[in-house]
């Protein structure tokens, strides 16, 4: 992209140009906001937003050293809106037309630049850790339809960032110091490189805790030479040290400077540094490829594992689907299964393509959602808040992922660009949704949270029931917001929405937020795919030998976990607690596209397999389990807290850091740390922890498509670092038992079923009257096993229970790859057992006295195998040997079950359990039925289910008592030094 760079003259803004060019962006010009001169001494007000020291030399820097056009504007506004997140210039302009807030000066400057250069697409800036600065730049970029490039954002820990800047040939001097007694006026004009190499900065960091990169405002710099100064270096001829008081704070005023022309050899000096990491993606690919090969070797993962079939059939039927709404105490809500009232169909008189029809369905969904939101939000009206602002997570299910581009324009209009919900979007397949619908949506919301994010706390009155408006009037706020502002221990909601391209994590284009933190306790991460953040391209494995070849989906899966870990590390719960780790996950869902399964077929021995009707499911599941568990154990290679200076990252091995990101747990070396932690563990056998607590259960599902043709995606619900530090995050015991109930047929003699016996279960649809009589299954029929495991934070606070229903195929069954009918099983009993098992396993001690009941269930997500997926070789569709060129056509999928009967049965089961609950008033939980191609429950431990089992149903059930969780955190946080409940 062609970009304009925001330059202050300092090291960060100049280095951001180098990084942007390294990622193949083209610099067109530079823009600078100059400070206003206030008095004869040259003093001026300091800006919250912009560096002002050294401004006198910036024009020469840009025009004579870099050699590009320079645009400048004098700052006329003040730092009026100092809230962490900027919402725009809320104050009216002054009489002379100038803006009140200094951010609007940036808007006017960039607006002028874009008029002069209509081909500008992006804006580069040097923001490293300042959310205050980054969000304001993103706000301006969004209004001008420009992309924000922030390649320094959370790039690395402070020392590494400084080393990267200096090692890339940047020569800078200090022009402002504000760090007494460490850095004083005597350091002004000194080289930053000499201060680093001489150990001055390191010593001050160790003694006073200063940020060695100056990100805390300790110092500001002016770059006098660097690789992009092609025409000359800056020479400061006349300077003056101006002290501010007697505490050593001061500025270096530049009265005269010139540009010294470079020799040809000087021009090329350091240019090799620009190319050292030019192919960053390739370097990362090689590192992760080697790591995945090591994982596979250490886990003995070979391709010779047993394959299991996919042979599930049912029928398609049209039905009206009503959305489910669940409202819990505290205002936490879930709205599930929102579909269009009608399925828009092609007719002879219309020429709409499927994408246009999908848009019509989506607009109908939004209208239905708006009515629901207005109804449930009526109890807490606010003139300022739109009800959709309360939504913090959206699940978008499309029959084809290609519809997304058309739908997204309307999605953006509905949710807006500012602090949008996090989102997960997947493609389920044609005819997968009820009655041929193309779009289905789920929403999770916290009443009042949208207004809470958008109201500046400083505008609140002392009663916290009204706020001061810009026009001087008073406005009433909702009860939820009023109560939230009175709570000084927890934030109602915090949103992490980074819109700048960086090296930290993938930019959110869409719009959607990377993560939402609810009540400082639960983190909801957007779906993460294997994008390399700085290029926004899917990562690819480096070339390796065929013996231990790493597939695209494997490296994408690991990169997805890495991206998730980076987002967690960048969190702020709103009350001063930073960071998060993958091991804090309580609910994990891993998606695979059909391409991941096809990739396995292209690998030996799959390509020469004689069993033409078998698909490599076990290979996919086992390899995926290996990658996931290793990624969680390593926290995706991210050391929590290192970027924020809370931990030191000098090693690539995250296992050298404790759960709080401290190297060697604070001990002098690894040996002492291991010895002391081993002693502590043996001395406290009743601490309440067990080896299962490190195991993170994951539900893995395969479906047809993922965004950007990705082959893997990770979606997580985690405990916040605050919650994990004071409440135990634990995994319950694995529970498995058979379902023994069967349908009560008349005299158990015969059953009328279609003659081809193709039904997986009784769908309840009308069939032709001419049917044959089939014998009722006998006791030799395969059993259905229910396997459940829970992952929770605290006792009775929040939990995600994952339950799978498996068909146990006997090894000696000659037709073990032909899945028999399940018509002998009472599906209502199976669903009932799954829900009951989920609630029971949520008990911390693994007993029957679970602190949860049906009234704590927020939502139930039921996944079911809804298609016949088979190798095309079995149909004579492709050649016998599968090649990589065959991918995309090597598997035939027939989606023939829209889950209508399952929805009916699930609703009946949930209604029955609520009716018989002790309170008699329990509300039916929200529920969604999702069709997939394959399912696997990874328990995270060695005690997995029998390999012959085939999973045909799975549930993820979210149980929450948000009031209990807030109370337990308030009691324990900061009061329990051991950090465990």
C-alpha cells in the first residue's frame, strides 16, 4: 500500500517507516503536527498525543534527508478528550473554526494530505504500547477510510524494541528528558546508542524501573541518521538546553541545523539490515515447521493410524425456526438461532444470485434482532446507547463463506466501527441450515455494557445516575451502567479492538474486536486463524522432507494459537491487571475446514489406500490434538508480560517462566526454581490442585469452509488473568458411561423404516406408505457412550462442559466402517443424558453435588454430523492415486440433514428439565444446533476414548453464575498470596 507517515522526528516514527517499507509498503510523503509557540522563550504546552521536542528539525529530516514531500500543521487544539478510547471531537469548534481537541488537528492534516495525494491508502505511526495514541490514530484513519500501519505495536519487550531500532542503523540523540534522577539535562544531545551500549539505560531500568525504550515518556529523541536518509545526515549546529524547574526535566532547543551530504558508501551503509528480515514470514515458517516436526517425532505421530468412516444420513425438511433468548441475573443474555423467517428462493422472475439472497436473509435477521434487543433492553432505556452496542460476541454461520463480503457491509452499518463485538464466522455447507437458509446468527450480550464503554466516567455525577452532556444538559443513564460505575473492583466490559496492522496479532477488519472482557473475569476471543499479523497472509510451512512433512493446516493451527496468545497477552481488564495465558482457557473450540481433511488424503499412505470409502479422520484428530496441547503448554511461544515489562524474555522457551511470566519463578536459576517448586508441591499435597488442571479439553469439529480459505481456526473462552490468579482454573474428571435406553416399540417385534435403512435417527417426517419391515436391533447393536469433561474457573463461578455421544463399533465387526442405523436409540434420552452429565461434571470434586443447575446454563451448542462425506475414488470420480492437485475435489460431501428433529428434541429436553427444576421458574437456555462433517473430543489427557468410537453428537454447554464469580473475586483478589482458591 502507498502510505503517509506521521513523523515526530523521533526514533519510533522513523523506524515505523523502515518497518512499513520492509513489508513492501511505499512511502509517498510525511506529515507532522508542530507545537504552537506560546512565549518568547519558545515554551509551549506539552501534548498528550504528539512529541513536540525537536520539531524544529523535522522539515529538513523529511525533505532533505529522506527526500519526500512534507506536510505540517500547527496544533491548535488541546487534550480535551482524555478518555482512554477516543470517540471523536465531542466539543463544538471554536469561533475561528479550529478544533477543540488536538486529535482533530490530525484529522484536518491527513484530510489535506489525502486531497493532495489521492492514491494514499494507509497511515504509518510509531505507537508501541500507548493505547491512548493508537486508538486516536485509528479513529482518524477510519473516518478517512485509511488503513493504520503500526508495525511497532506490541512488537516485543522494551529492550528488544530498542535493540531492533538501533541495530537497524538508526542514530538518534536525546532532545527531551523527564526521568529524574536517572536521565537529566546533562544527557540532552547525547547519542541514544552510546547510552545503551554504555549500560546507562540498563542500569537506570534496574535501579528505577524506567522503560529503556522511552515508552513511559522518560525521554524523546531526534533521529540524525538512518538507512532511509538517502540524501544526507542531520547535523545539529546550534542548540540550547532549556531546563523546566530544578528537577532535571528539560528540552534541547535546536536553533540551527544542516544536512550533511552522504557519500555513496554512506548511502548503502546499513541497507543490508533492511533485507535481513524481509522474508519474515519464511523465517517464522521455518521455526514453526521445525517445532511441529519435533512435536510429531516426540509424540510418535505417524500416518499409519486407523481410519474411521463418515457415513451419516438423514433427510432435509423445511420448518420455521424461532430464536431462543436467555436472560440471566446481572443482565447477561444469549440470543441463539436467529434466522430469516423465510428462505428467499430463486424464481423464474428474479435474477438475484445467491449472495444477494443471503443479504436479504441477513437484513431480515437484523430486523428480528433489533426487535428482540428493543424488548429486552426496555427495562434500562438510554437515549445515548444503541441496544446492539451491548452485544459483545457474534457467531455467524453461513452456508457458503463467499456470502461474507456482501453481508459484511450491512454488518458494519448495524454494529458500527467503534468497539464492535468479537466474532466467529464459518461456512457450514449448502443445504446445511433449515429449509435451505443461507445465514444463521447467535449473539451474546451484557445489558448496559455498550453505554458503559462509551460514557466517560469523568462526566458522571456523584450519584452515578446521570451524566453531564456536551450541551450542558443532564442525561439519565441506565441502572446497569450506574451500578457498574459504582463498582470500583471490576469493569462491566472492556474491549480490545486494534485496527492497525502490526507484528502483534492480526488486525481486525470487518469490523470485529480481538477480544471482549466481561466483568473483569471472562475473556471472549474472536475466532483466530493462522494469519501472519504483519502481512495478513496465511502462514505456509517451509519446504521439508516428505518423511516428516508439515501440512498447511498444522502450521496454520499453531499460528492460530500463537495469535490467540498474543491477544491474551495484550489484555487489560480495566482495573490494572494485564495479560492472559492459553492455559486460562475454560472453553476451546477448534474448527477445521474440509481442506485439512483433504490435505491428509494427499499424504502417504492415504494416497495409495485401498479402502476407498474411508477418510483419514483419526490422522486429523490425533495430529491436531498434538499441535493444540503443545501450543497450550508453550503459550504459543509468547511469554506473558514480556512486552509490558512485567517479565523478562531472553529465551524462546516459555517453560522457563512461571504462571505470572517471571523468569525462573523469581529464583536465581532454573535448577533452584525446579528444586524449590518440587519441594513446595510435595509439601502441600492437599492444595486442591491435580495433574488434570493443566489439561485443557477441546472440542474439534470439521466443516466445509473457513474465512480466507483457512484450514484451521481457534475460538476460546478464557478466565481473565485476574480471575485465574485468585480462583483456581481446573479440569474435572473425565466421565464416560453407556446409554442403555432404547425405543419402546410395540412388543419389540418390528419397526417400520424406509427400505434403504438410511436414517441415522427417526426424523419424524412423512415417508411413502410402501415400506418394508425391518427387524428391531438386537442386543448386539453398537452402544452409545456419553463422555463428558468440564473446564472451570472457581467453584460454581463459570464453567464450559463438553459432552460427546459416541457410537462404539466392535473391533471384530467385519463391517465396522459401515455405520449402522441408530433408530434403536432414544435420541431424546441421549440428549437428556448429555445435558445431565454436563451439569454433574461441573462439580469441582467430581461428585454429584454440582453447584450448577439448569438455571445456570447460558447456552447449549449442539454439533451433529449432518452429511455423507466420502472419497470420490469410491465413486470413480478421480484417479486411484490422490495428488495435491486433486485437493478440493478429492472428497464428496452430501449435506442431507438440516437438524430439524434435533432442534425439536433438544427444546423438549431443555423445557422438561426447566419444568422439573426445584424453582419451577427456570428459563429455557438458549441453544443452537450446528451441522458439521466430523467431531472429536480432545480431553487433553492420555485417557482418551477408545479409537473405535465414532462421535456423532457433541455439546458445549456454558454455565455461569456471574454474581458469585464477582463476589469470589472481590473476596480473594489481593488477599490470597498463593493465588489459588
